[in-house]
């Protein structure tokens, strides 16, 4: 499960850009037939953005679309 902070603090010093880049790099290294990945974001509370899936392209899109 990938977890990323989407709070206001992530707007400083390109933190969101750097975090998204790191998550996308992780996704590129994974074998979709061997793993399932999901995505959770958090600000004042957690939010399930994507359930566990072998469809890493959908997770890639979800990460790319984060503010």
C-alpha cells in the first residue's frame, strides 16, 4: 500500500512533486503480476484512493493526478 501526505505542508519546497516522483519510480520497478498495490492519501484523515490491484497503470494515474 502506497501512502502519501496531501496536506498543505506538502506545498513547501516541492515536497509533493518529489513524493509523487518517488512513488512513480517505485511503481515502475514492480512486477504487476507479482504484486498488488493500493493508494491511501492523508491530510486531516486518511482516504482510500485505490484498493489493492494488479493494475499498476491505474495506480500510476492516481498518483499522477494528486494535487
